[in-house]
C-alpha cells in the first residue's frame, strides 16, 4: 500500500468525525506498512490534521476557490501536497508534487490534476522568491491562529495569560512532535549503587540502571531533570511493547509532568489512598510504587473498559495493593472519611496536551470547557468528603485553561473553610514553580513537559 494513498483514506474517514488515533490504528492494522512508510503515514495524517487551518489559508491564497468550497477530495490532496512542501524538509519538492499529482489521477480527479500541479508549483515559486504565502492579519490572535493553526479562542486565552510573545512560544511547542517519556518501576529495577540515603536518590539510581539496560540494547534514553523516575527516549525506538523490560514491568509509559502529580500527593506506606477517575492507571500504579506496594489503594472509574487497562498495568507491573471500584466518583458515600490521601485527576479538556492529539484543538469548544468546569467542581466537592480530618487531596488536570483550574479551586476554598492550600515542600522537584497561591502550572514551552495544573489541599483537623 502506498502510504500517501493511505493518508487519503484516513483524511476521508476523518471527515465523518472519527478520532485521528482511532483511524490511524485501524488503517495500519488493515494495511501493514514498512517501518519507514508507517512513520511517513502517521506523520502526514497527524501533521495535516494539526496544521489544517494554516494549509487551508494557503489554499485560499493560491486557488481560485477557497478551501471550504473545494471538493473534499481535492482539498485533501492539496493539504497533502502543501504539508510536505511546507513542513517536511526531507522530502524533495519534486517528489511532493509528482506523488500528489499521481494521486489525483488515480483517485478519479484526473481532470483536476493540472490544478493540483499548478497550485503546488506556485507555492514553490513563492517560497523560492522568499515571499510569505500566508496572508496574515495584523490582529495578533488571528495572526497566531492562522500561522500555527489553532482556533482563535484558544489563542486568545494564552495571549491573555502569557502575553503575545510567550503565547507564540506555546503555539510552537504544541506543534512539535511529542516526546515519549517513561517512569521507572523502582520496585523492579535493582540498583548496583548500594544503599541510597534518600528516596529521591533511590529512584534516580534505579533510573540510571535502566539507562544502562537500554544502552546495551542500542536504545538511547536520557534522564528528565526534576523527575526522579523519569526517562525520555531519544529518536525512534520502535514498538514499545518489544523494548527491554516492558513485559517484565520494569517501566511504564507516563509523561513527566503526570509523574510529578503523584510526587506532590506524596503517598506513604501503609496509608489508605483513593485515586478518583483512575483509569487507565498511570498515577494509580505510581502511587503503589511510591508506597512500596504496602497499604490500600482504591482506584475508581466509571468506565469498565478503561479499568481493564488499569488491571493490565497492575498485572504487568506486579502491584497488589490496588482495589478497583467501578462507578461515578460523584457517588460512593461509603468512602466518606476513609482516606489519608485522595488524588482527583479530573476529567478535563486536555488543552495542555495538544501536541499529543492532533485533532484535540478542533474538537473542544468554550461551551464544553464551561461544562467541564461544573463537573470538576462537583467531583472536587464530593471527593473531598472522602478525606479524613488532617488528610490531603491533590487536584490535577492536564489542561492549562484557568477555567478548569484556578477557577475551580478558588470557589471551593471559599465554600469549604476547613480546607487550605498546602504549598509543595522545598524538596518537591518543581517547588520553585508554585504560584503565590501555592498551586503549580506546568507550561510545555517552559518546562518541555505536558501542560498540567496541580494543587495540594489539606483538610484541617
């Protein structure tokens, strides 16, 4: 199967509202590709979806008909050709043009192959003349939205909070290829450095040991600063499940900022911990590891299918202290005053992880954000009742949207005077990022991690 032909199939499927990752996985399972073609296919599909506003703005400039009035198949072809010309340096211009023209001829668009050829070559000519093809407006929000391919309302939020310069840096970060981070299972990896003086040293020594194991297999991984169990793969590593130690439970995939949430929770051996909204279990398993697999963890989620993934992770990592409960975290009255610590990794818009999901920026609306904030407030109020007097609740989201973060926490504190924010301790890896109010917001362009919000709340005794 020609990978570019498969891209056209994917773009057609996506017109029906399907999710990009679902379409990509389905087509790759049906049409196996070589490693090189597989990489090209996934890069083209994700890139075109991610950059479609920019690509359509180029079509608007060069074609007689604007992009939204083009026949869908022609629009797909033009996006495919223009994406290669604008964003993929390793593909020769002639190859990008010729393969796209050939696809027009073999996909019932032979009569428009000349149009495709003309538009793509016009783009090349303007680029060679160092002429900016995009017609960018003076308004900074619209300019960034067109240049980096985001909805204006998202850009407006970032400009309001960060200013125009940093908002542009954030746009650039969200358009980079995402890294693959992993978390070392310190209960499985044996250190060759003797007895460590602290937990942080123990975790870092296990991490160094896994680096040695990867190096032996010809795989490059580097430690992530400020993340004691975090490693980041360098370059293409192939199938994750085939890497050394994966099936044995030595490590698991988890972004570095998500790992920091569990360190902020700071679970201790023998405690009772509740992980609300737990599936697929990255933070649940991390809690069990930090507790030395000693204690009781209740992992809750309302989606049974996602809890199956959690159980698979528990089995692979060989963790036995977790009890899985299926149900809505707005319920469970039997859990009131039972937990030493609760983690609420709340359902959110995911607007801190736009680099990982190509279509997420187009699927969210301001109305959905407001609805999520109402749900988050409801979950926070209910899960707070599970905490014993003197206990801890950590609220976290993978979004940088203030409506889902600060605007949820502040009203909660006003209506719950027995709760206060507890600033992260001095030895917390990102303690220096804590705001004056005590919460932490991780920005991808600053910390090179997923965007996250986390805050530690303490119930008075």
